[in-house]
C-alpha cells in the first residue's frame, strides 16, 4: 500500500523500493539468526555509510540499547525533546504495518515518496558493494534501513536523532555513531543463541554501545549485568549514571483503566552534579511499572542532556511523557470488551504485562490470544501468562517464516497446563489471526478483557482484525 502522492510516487515505485530492501538478507524474517563478527560487520556498515557521505557524522545522537524497553524509552526521549521545541528524528524497530514507521521526524513517519527517493540513492551504492571482491558480502536489510534513517535525518537537518539498537549493541548497525549519551534500559534473557546464555554475557553485548568519554545512563538493576556495565564504563572512561544509586522512582498505577482512560503517574528523585531533582506526579501515557522505569531512565537521560547545555524544560518533559502514545505497549484499542495489544516476546516482558493487567484492569474474565516466534521461550511465557487468564487462543501470525505453528504452540500450552494442576484453562487452536478474531466474536462478553501478545507481528495482525470489524457490534453493547 502506498501513502504517496500519485504525481510524485507510483505504487509501482513504492513496491519496487520496498522489494529492493526485502530482497536483502533479512534476519528479522529468519528462523535462525547467526551472530558474531563474521556475520554482523560494522566494517561493512562503515563502508556503506562512507559511500553515502557518512550522514551519521552530521547528527547529534542519543543511542539506546537494552533487552526490553528500548523502544519505549527512545520514544519518551524523542517526545520530550520534541515538546521542548527540538526537531527530533526517531529510529526504531520493528514496524507494525509499514517500514516508514521506523524512520520518524517530529512523530511523523517518513513518507512513501521520501522512502522511494532515499532507496534510489542506495541502489548504485549497494550494487557496487555487491560486486566488490570483499568477503563480507553486500549490506543486509537492517543495515540498509539504518542507512536510510541516517540519510533522512541528515537531509531534514534534525536537531537530534534518537536511535534504538536493533539486536545486541556491540555489532548492531547503529553502533557506528558517536552519541552525546548512551542509554542501556534493562538486561534479561532474549536472543540467547546470539548474545549469550548468561545475563553478564548479554550485558557485555549491550555495553558495546558505550563510548570513551560519552556519559552512560543505565536502568540495569540485576547484579551481574549491572557489574558488567559498571566495569565497561570504568574501562572506557564513560561517566555512569545509574538507577537506585543516582536516581530512583516510585510508580503509582492507575486503577480501572478498562472503564475509562486514566494516566499512570510516577515520582522521580535524583542527584546531579548541579544539585538534587525531585519531581512529583509525573503523568505517563504508557501503563505499567516497567514503563515508569523506562520513563525514569528517559528523564535521567534528558537531564543529562540539559547538563550538556540543551534547552529542555520541566514542562516540556511532562507534556512529552503525558501525551506519548506508543503502539502495542499495553495499548487499549477498544472497550466493551476491553482489547489490549502488547508486543511482549520474552519472559521478562510478559511478567511486566501480567503485572500491569493485574493492577490496572478489573475485568473478571480474561481471554489471551497468543502467537510467537519459533526461537522464543513459548513455554516460559505461557507459564507466566496462563496463571492470569481464563481462556487461551493460540494462533500463528502471517507472512513471517519465524512464526511458531499454531499446532506446536497448542502443544506447548498443554505442557504448561500439566504443570498447573489447579488450572483448567480451555485452549483453542486458531489457524490464523482472522480465525482467532472470529472465535473471539463468538465467546466474549462486553465486560471481558482480551489481551493479544507474544510478538509485534501478532499485535499488528490483531489490530488489523479489530479495524475490520468490532468484537461486539455497537448496538449489542448498548443493550449489554
């Protein structure tokens, strides 16, 4: 689907540009993601950017890594900087519906016309690299998309670019920049085949974004990965500012969010070189203790930028946080019944989701729609979630070979139920998201809560279904 003006960009041009990118090696759609210096080549990324005139060197950058929360934290930082009057580029991944969402300026995605124009500039460079005798091979999908973001942000002369790391940190294609500040959100188990089995190993990969002389803001709490971050900062001469030592926060969860929209709130306290900061009742557009942790980390980052001389008022930060809407993060897309989308895809993130649903939603009957990737810990995630739900629908999202087949997922769910002797959760196997939505239409009441989670991809698919038709027709809601 093209969102461009016909006179400047045809559907054919748009699909040609999109297919040019999708034809590259794309580990987001691969069942087996290799990792290491032999595959993820920063030298290759540097060569690509060098041929494009090194657009990253023209940018002031905030670089954000972490196992979970890095997208939300990046969005919060960008929202507050935007509210302060800065022109902000935001690079995130993956996207829900279209590639352009990954490259946003001032909260607006890159247009299809701009995407086509940027890709045209890439084609000859990529062709030359493909012909090169170098053993590294040509650039991958994610490397090209990262380069597109750098190009777009330079072309638009943004005041600052906030970059979310794709995978890991050390070898990620974003890690060719020299940022004003490096941010590490959290460390938990995910992508263990690529990043390591222990939290310390994973932390070392994330800590790859820490640069000599560049301050680091850390939200890492667990002891082993925290010690790694501290050691890397010490080794590289990076001033470290970390949670529970230099700043703290207290979360105030809203209640009965399924009845009406209610903002979360948190308090923030910190020690800075210039003095003490105490902010009370900071409103937050995103729900959950984990989002308050992300917001506190974002706030610490913004105050560090302010220490560096940036103009960022308290009012701008408060407005940015309160007004931020970020899709598929405990996102309520409808009420009566309440439908929540969340992109949780590892144990830590489903634990955060379950906690948020328990403390802020009142629905007695809860239905879970779950789909995930083959390389994820489905048993571990379902073991957390099924304690909190009365019915389970398992399915498989569309158009991605990484998706775990629904039949396999149903087997995993039955494994979990055998370990929960007091739980008799009905498990319904659905062929695809449309089938799952139709099943929901026959089973839910207006007072129920439906949560769709396990991946960005199932969140996107279920949003499409919700837009296609409501679970309960408006007339039926009124008589309920």
